[in-house]
C-alpha cells in the first residue's frame, strides 16, 4: 500500500471537499469508498472532517469542510505542496491569477491559500507544518490524480510554470490533446484540452480522481446512494474511468488503474 510521509515541492499532496452538508457527504463517501469520518471537536478547525480508509487509522486520504463563502459551489479542491505559500501567492498575482483565500495558518498543521488560474480554474497551495498531506495514495479509495480541463492550454502551461515550476509535455489524445505536468521529470498532474465536444458553458476546472478496484461497481453504487453519472465508464490506455457527482453536486472522477497515472 503506497504510504506517503512527505511530498516534493510542486507535487499535489491533498484534496478536500467543500460541502453544504458534512454529515450527508460523510455518509455518501463512507458508503462509496469505505471512508471513516473524524471531525475535530476543536472550534478553531471549523468542523473540518478527516477521512481515513477502514483499517488505516492515522493515514488520512481526504477531508471535508463546510461551505465558507456565499455562492460557493460544492466542489473538490486539489492542494499542491509548496515551500512558501506567501511567495506562491505573489507568483499567482504576478501571473494574472485571482486569490480567493489569502495565506492563512491552520494551527500546527500548515499554511494554505486558495486561488484561480487565469482561466478561472481553482486550486490551492499547502505549506506543511505537522500535516504533510495524504498518507495513502493510488490505492482503491484514495486520491490518485488531478486533472485540469481547459480550453487554452498554452495559457495554463505558462501560469503553472510560473507558480509551481511545472514542466509539461503534450500529446494528441483522440480529437483533442492531453498534457502531463511534471516535476523533476515525474508526471504529477494532467490537463485535457476542452474541445467542441464540451458544452460551451462549462468553465475551466480541476478534477480530482480517486482510485477504485471496479469502476462499474462504483458507478452503480453512486447512483444507488443518490449521486449521478456525468461521464459513464470509459476505457482509456491506463484504465477505466468515470466522472460522477455526489448528492450535493460536487463532481469527482474514479479510475480502476491498469497502468500508472
């Protein structure tokens, strides 16, 4: 089981869910992925709820928190490990991004900021203190990949190179292209170019992927639990994936891997 104790700078290391109903979300993902929820009673953490896989106590895989701002939609957010959140935010502003949450300390755990790139896709940065990020990745029921869907891949490449130092490699992918973002030569995230097959009103966005053992079974379970299917199970070279929505409207993807993300 891939256990993580640290992450290199520029590597995605955590995901969390903003939801209007933490109890309902905890029940949904608990049934779907076998997650156990642990909400801190300390008011300074604002109801932040950690999820662990059953039998892996102390190795958090994701979290949920209450909606923080009026009009904020339910959504999963990817965090990228950085050495200095304040410097990252300055880089975001210099690159033309929009800061939604200025750098703030999470007592004892780390320092964070939330921002959008030049096309509006939201992502976050995490400067670790005691909390380094997901303790388990790439196993069924855990985080395995983040993917940016956008129409202007050149703008995205420039922005993320300036902010996180990401390198990139783009190849043809069916009727569109797929880009792998890299740190130190290792692929750490992806980017799909949105073409005419995407509805015009869908904005640029980051998608969080969770590894599963059986995509079709998870899709069936999602609908049974009140969620919905945005993209039905589809085979790609590295596995079988699907894009889903939880009952509160937050989208996420699942993939049964046959290769390496």
